[in-house]
C-alpha cells in the first residue's frame, strides 16, 4: 500500500428524523447563549422552526442569504451579528446559508451549527467563498468548519424533485473529484465511492416520489459522505469551472454542477482510470462509458444537460475558458484554454459525452 495522509475533520454529526429539535442542546453544548439563525428567503419557514426550537437562546433570524455569497451580504450579516450580540450562528439551508455563515465567522470568530436542507455537502468543509465584482474568491480556514452538523431528512422533503436531483448531483461531483484528487487516499476514496452509490440509488426514487423518506435519508447519507470527502482532499477542474461560471455568469449553483460534471469527467477520463473504475462500480455501469452514463442518468431524471438552458450566453464561453486557465491548480490532466473552450462548447450545447 502507498503512503498517504488523511486529515480527520473535527465535527459532531447528529443524524436522523426529528433531530433538528436538538439544536438548542447542541448550541448550549458549545458554550453559546445567543444564536443567530441564517437562511435564505426560500428556507424561511424551516429557519423559523429552528429559531423556535432554540427558545431563549435565539438571537433572531437573518433570512437574506443569497447564492454565491455576495460580499455585501456578508457585510450585512456581520453587522447584525454585532447588533444582536450573537455568539454562535445556526445556518439552516444549503450552500447559500452555510456559505454566508462561513464568510461571516472569518470576521467574527464564533462556532457554526449547520442544519442542512439540501445535499450540497458544504456543511462538512472549511472551504469558504465570497463573490465580489463578478469574481468568486475561495479559500480554506478551519474557523469556518461547522462544529456540529444536524442531518434531519425530514427537512429535505420540501426540496422540489428537480432541486433534489441537482443538489444530489452536486454532491456526486464532490465524490468524483475526491477520487482523482492529488491528495486522495484510501479513506476518502471509500467515502466517495459509497457516496456516489447512495446518491445514485436514491435520487431517482426521490424524483419519482418526493416523500420517500428512506430515499431522502439515503441521499442525505450520501451527501454527508460527499462533504466528508470534499473536506479532506482538494478539488480540481470541475469545481474550478463551476466557480467561474457561477461567479462570472451568475448561473445557478447546483444546476451548473449538474451540467458540467459529465463533461469535466470526460475531459479527465484518459488520465484517471482508477477513479473511472470506482465510479463505474458505484453506478453499476459495467463496461458502459461512465461520463455518458452520468449524462443519461441526469437526463432521464429530468435534470438540466446544457449550460444554455440554465442561462449562460454563448458569448461567455471564451471569457469562462480564459478565467478557468488564469491560475494554475491541481488537476490530473493539463488544463488548457483550447481544452476548456471545447468542453464549455459541448456543455453549452448539451451534447452527450461519448467515448472517443
């Protein structure tokens, strides 16, 4: 066996139906007494329920979290944290709410309790991102790592089937890139393969029956594994491209990850045979072309398959290709402007990746 390094992420995981009601206990366990709840407008109802569960520990609700964490959004919530004398944040929702909480604690150091309602996996990482002047800056800081994560599958039932699918494929993308990360190791690879398997098995059932609690639980389990893998290794081309498209073209986060995944995997496929074998096992594809199988899975379940259909303009392809190659980053295959332009052109048109 080869030498490897695995960094264990320090977070308490509370998993199960109804576990959201333990939020006050978890906040108190951290030694906090004033918890500000953060959510988007779309998750205000769930956030209000969590705030009610906090009882006297609640310091109020900030329900203005936005996609891609705009800098001005961070400024507003930091000021509110000061005004209400908050000593902890409870982030209720997906990447937008949890991302805002992370960005805020970079300025005011305090713990985060994350209560995910999507499958983004952001809750398990110390990665933060802030968008300013059309560019998304990302980084990693252990201060951003939520101290406690409460996974309650009942909170995901109101997520529409379409968003459940794209959020789940976003989690799959974390797993896929973890399999070929430059610092991948046997532990994260086990998590990643099992995460893909759980998400692939559950997402189609959720699309067909959104109230299937067994499928909801399995998908949330898969998203936890994806976030755990994401937290321990670096990401590569897929995530770089999605950050560029999100910050520059203002494309929706989960949908962008969904469209790009098969194409990014196809780009890297010749250089990652071990990762391809693991994804094939998880998808039970046999000898079938793996990127094509992913594309078909997304299409058959009603997911988006082209960048054009989620709002990208054709004229942005060159700019995105340039930004994706602006700075060097780890990726199994060399990332070139010509290669990115070809990938983005294929993804823009929604062409199925085929074995060449």
